[in-house]
């Protein structure tokens, strides 16, 4: 592995010391406490790494500690997605234990159905995917994710899944890097999907997606995290696509989301304000005692209250159709 490539596990093990030091060295101090409780768009349950299982009880403790009102639990089922699979049942069972706190997502790998959708008389293809998604909806699932397959982002099988999600009304939270849901600089494959399904919310996440905040992003950047500080070059694909497509969203979790903002704090703050209707707070917490640098980072940015309300909570409530519920 190249020396300049920081892995996810290496980042998590390193904690937040380097990021915190960089923030302080640039004169960013903590501001007044935020007034909005979070809806966390991205958490996991189970053991991502052996011996580091995150239970529903531990997740709720984490939420209570950090002022998180509700959290979305995302399964990991594709062979490329995690060392240890995390089934949809984890999320559904956690919701049954904590119905006021946990929002389950489902996940379906489109490769499980190989019957061509145009073959008459067969339950397969898009129809089969729709049937599966509806069953998950009936069990309380509000979105699909984490979508994390080792295919091109706009591969034929992925396009079947996107069409099925559009049909049943499930937003998709997807992982994009150099080996999962693959795209290239300027995100042409993502744009094709945005165009094909204009009513389908697509929530981007991970190193490749967030590298695209900068106009000079290369395919090598899709598989690594930038150093702090690293200036953001103008002309990034994320600004362009968010301004052009209302169904383009960004999940600020994980090292990718944190570093996209922390690498260039002035640009990062203005990026959040500029795209406040299409960004969602998340942690990607997946194991006990995990350091989450997003809390310190976002508290330091002194974001306007209306921006906080949208990014920290409002956008997630709208996308997941929580606004009409009496307990929200």
C-alpha cells in the first residue's frame, strides 16, 4: 500500500488529535453550543472489526452523550462492504427495541437477482427488487444503504436497483471510492444517475465522493483522505452537481466528510452554507469508543442557526418523511 494512502482503519485508530491540532493552529475556537439536536444519517450495528461489536444499547448511549435525537442504522451486506456483514435484521431489531431513537435502513445487493427484467413470466429484475424493498418498507425501513458494491456506479444491475428505489420511494445512501460504486473525476456516472432518476434522493459518502469537492481531484484521490490543511481547488464536481440537481445530497460522516471540510476551513464553511439544503450530518460510528471528529469540527464553524437546523436535522427529517410524525 502506498505510504501516502491513509486507510479508514488507520484514520479511526489515530483518533482526532491531528485534526484538532490543525483546527487550533488555524485559529478556530469553539463557539456557543448548538441549539439543534442531530439526526445522524449514518451509523452501523454489529461487528465491523472482530471483537469491536456495537450493540443497539451502546449506540443509544453514544447518541445520548452527543445530543443525537435519532440515528439511521445502515446494514452492510455486499461482499465488498465490510470484513463482517451486518444484516438488515440488525437495523430492524434495533428499531423494535428503540422505536423512538433508531431509524432502520435496508440494503439489497442487485446481483442477487440475475433474471433479466424483460423476460416475461419471471419474478426477477426490477420487479423482484421492488418486491424485496416493499417488504423492508413494511418492516419500517426508511432508506436504502449503505449501498456499497464493487461495481461501476451506473452499472446495469445498479441501475435496476435505483429504478426500484425510485418506484417505492426509498432514498439511497451510497459509498463511492476507487473500488466501490466506481466513478471517475467530475463524477460523470453519478450525474447520469441523477439525470435518469430526478425524483430519487442520492446521498453520497466516502473518500471518492468527498474528494470531488475539489476541482483538481484525481482517481488516486478517490482511494485516500487528504492531509489537513490541503486547499480546495475551484470547480469541484460536488458544487456543480448540487447546484444543478436537487436530488444530489452529501453525507458528512466518516473521515471523508470530515476531511473535506477540515482540509480548507474557509472553503468548507462556505460550502456547507451554500449547499445547506443538500447536506446531512452523520458520524459513521461503527464500534465502541470510536473518536468522531465531526462534533468538534462543526461546533467550531459557527454556522448560522438556519443552516444548522437544515444540516443537523431538517434535511434528514424531510428525506425520511419524519416531519409528519408527532414525536419529531
